[in-house]
């Protein structure tokens, strides 16, 4: 490690340090109570993935450069320079962490390992060791933000194709996917791909919602990459769009981190209060069902249905009951996974890990608890409102032969709506 | 003997008091002067009111119900240790001032045997908990998580407890003599009473205090600052 790189890393720790993280680094008792909370440690038995070990790597550097006792007697804390070995392990442990914060839930001091890992990612990025794929995806999103006109025609023609399908499903030749609609009530920020737009468009159409679609996607690879500035700019793309259109509500799709970024982080990052509210699509769907604005019928979905709480909307976002209420409106045969809600196991697919090839092995191993839970539930349908969770659970489904249908919740909703072609809506 | 006790139980105590309070002061100052993250770190469900948040923080800090759920055995030993340490602390307050009511009720003999029992139980529980921790750390699958700091602290703690227990179980010196010594420290007219010096536990007091001095001097520079920090971080949980 040359002096320049060392200085860069130390500078980044200094710049990113917050009171909370400093306290976390200073007080962790290395009691390892967090070990059984982390699906990756439980699934692999590998110390690299023990939450406090991830933090320990950062603590070793912190102790050496930011703590008088660590400077005086480094051996006592195994304080050291961030050499190649440290950075290699840091890369694996930080980019594998799904940011589920289940460790924080069980830690006697509520230590938020995800926030410590965020400093680890910043250290890696500072010396050019950030995860490449996530970085590229983040830059692509930023490029699109700066050059949206270049993409407009392709996007709009894509929306037209989906619109045709929506017309077929609803049997209404007037059904539309409104683009750039000034003064609409809702701006729906979907994911890349028709699957997250079509069912939402059907629901909005049937409920008579005044909505418009965003030209941007809600997914935020800047956040996964570990660069809060990029993350902010990626979210800013649709926040600015919402302001320009004067909507009352920004609705994010079935994507966990998109909700947390938009609802929990964005205002603090941007240092401004948003003039509209931010909702998850299932909060809206729950509202529409309860207001009687859409009709759903029980009996259309066959088999026992269970529900997975995506960490970023549940433990980290506070949405527990609305999706359950939606699912319960669709079936009488609903069963919760055990444990659930705040104690729900992370599926293992969060934090961008599904996009990282070299971590595929740990990712699949880390799903062992989710597989146990799913088997024990006896369900044949999983309602799962997060794209990354679905990708991971699809893999687990195949690997373990669970025979499960892994579905978006809005797909199930459309399936339960009495529509001319609801069965093939998804 | 006299020099040993002078170093560990008189001048060492003053030095320790200074290092401990100054060290904790510096640590808290460092925390207070580092800007908070503008982003809330709280997790859900969150209490809605400030009172609710403080109640949850106190519950999480003093009872740690979630830790109990996930590793009941570790939680049990941790609880035993901290409660016994609290009892020992309360017991040691007799060094400052004899309890107001209890000795009158129990009589001198009764008070001595009550103290022997209470102190003996607390001391034994603490020792058992520390031995469990050493074993868990040394033989657990995650043993490589530990760093020398962890063992140093456990070693010092074990020294404090073993020597304390030695005085408790084998000594024939009672609270009054120790109080005379400790009050002399508080009044800055330090001296060690003859009774202690000539007893069979003079050297255990010296060694007990040696470990106490080292333990408390190291405290502010170690992970033990969780004694203060845990209140802040458990409050962050609901921000
Ligand atoms: S449970 Fe908390 S205090 Fe214990 S090792 Fe894990 S992060 Fe550190
Ligand atoms: S946030 Fe989740 S993945 Fe990361 S260390 Fe904690 S439990 Fe493991």
C-alpha cells in the first residue's frame, strides 16, 4: 500500500465518520451475539460474514488512525494499515452484506453493521476497488438522468406496447399509460421491465387513479455501490420529475431499497423537504382495496399463500401490515412465515448481491434459513414485493426444488380482479 | 507490604480516579463533537413519542430482550454478571458510609454474615460469568473474532474478582477497617489501618486494588465504554 492510497483511505474514514458510527466502533463488545442473526454467517459458518467481523476490519484501521490507545498499543486491538489482505476481505464482507440489519435488531447495543459497512465500501471506492458491476449500473443510471431526451422515444414506445397489453387485460380500448402528465395525483416510478408496469397500470386504470409514469427507474445502484452522492443523484432524477409535474404522491414499485432510499434517506441527503409524499405501491393498493375502488375476489388464487417481508420495506421501512392486508384480501388460505415482521430472515438477495457474480455461492448458501421457513410454511405461492428478493428466492426455489410460485403481489392482485383477461395479466 | 499497599491502594487509587474520569470525559467529548448522521438509522416498529423512545431505549439497554431471544445462554450469563457487579458496587458503598438501617436491624454479627453471604454470592456469580466468557471466546467457532483487548479485560476482571473473593472468603477483616482506609482516601489523609496491614489479607487487598486500578484505568480506552455508549446507540435504534 503506497502512502498516497493510505492517506486517501484514512481521509475517507475521517470524512464519512458520524457520531453514531464512531459509537458503534468504540463500544462493540465482540460478544458475537449478532452471529446467529446474520443469514450469511448462519448459512456459511464463515467468520468473514459474521457481522462484527465485517466491522472489525474497519475498526482495525480506525483504531490505528483515529484512536489514541490504538496508536499507542496497536497490538491490543490488532490495529493495522489497510493492506491488500485487509482490503480483499473488506471487499467480500462489505459487498456481500445485504444491509438487512437483522444483526442490529438482536445486538444488545443495536449496532448498525450496515452503516459501518457503508464506510468500508467508501474506503474501497476511494482506492478504486469498488464493486465494478454496481458502479457501472450506477453510472448508467446517472447517464440516463443527464441525457433523458436521448432515451425518450424508446421509453415511450415501450410504454405503448405495455399499454396495448393493459387494454387487452382490462378490455378497455381507452386504457392508457400516461407519460409526462402535468398535475397528475401519482407519479409511478417503476423498475426497468414491463412486469412492474403492467399490473400497476391495470390497477390504476381500474381504480380510476389519476397517474403518470416516470421516465426513470426506482432501482438505485448508487446506493448498493456505496456512494451516497450517486445514490442521491439517481433518486433526484425522479424527485425532480415529480416536482416538475406537480404530483401529490410518488409511488415506488415492489422494490425494497427503492422505498427506503426515497422515503427514509432522500430528504436527509438532499437537505430539503419534499412537497409530496412517498409511498410503496402496496400502500396504495391496500388503500384502493379498502376504499372499494378496485374489486378483488377470493378463490382465484389457488393454494396456500405466504408472504416474505423484504428487509428494506419492513424492518428498515416500517411497512408490515398493508401488504399482508392486501394478500389477505385475495385468499382465505394465508399463512405467515415464522419468524416474521421485524424478525423476518433476510432472503439473502439484498444489497445488490444478486448482481455480483463472484458472490453467487455465498448468496445461495445464505438462503438456507429462508428455505427452511418456506418449507415449514407449507405454502405453494409466495407473495414477495421486492425484485431482489424474488430473484434470490427464484434461485433457491429451483435449487431446492421447492415447487413454489414466486409472485409479485401486484400480479396476484390483478389475478384476483374480475377482468376479461386477468389470468394472463402477468 | 506497606509500600505495596501504598502504591496500589493509595496513590494508585488517586491516579486511577484521575485517568478514569478524564478518559471517560475525553471519550464523551469526542462523541459529542462528531456530527450526527443526517440520515435516520432507526428501525421499525418505532415508538411514536419521545417518552416511548426513552422507555424502549432503557428496556433495550438494561434488559436486551432481543439478545435474550437469540442467544439465551449468553444473555443469562451477561445478565448475571451485570447484576452481580451492580450488587458488588452497592456492597462497596459501605466503604464510603455504613448503611443507615440494615446494621441496626441485623446487629454487627448479623450484618457481617449478611455481607458475607451477599458478597460471596455476587463474587461467585461474577467469577462464573467471566470464566464462561473466557471459555466461549476461546473455544467458540468464532474465536478468531477476539482480539487481545478482549482477553486483557477478562484477565483483569478475573484478577479483581478472585482477589475480592479471597478477601471475602478467607479474610477476617470486616467492613469497618476497610472503611477507615477508604474514607481516609476520600478525605485526602490517606493511611492504611494497622489491622489490615497485620492481617492475612493485606496482600490480597493490595492485589485486588492493583487489578482494580489497571481495570479502571484501561476502561475508558476499551470497548467497556459501552457502559455509557449503549444508551446512545439504543436510542439511535428508534430515531
Ligand atoms: S452483537 Fe453487537 S456488540 Fe456483540 S459483537 Fe455483534 S455488533 Fe458487537
Ligand atoms: S446487515 Fe444483514 S447481511 Fe449485513 S451483517 Fe447484518 S445481518 Fe449480515
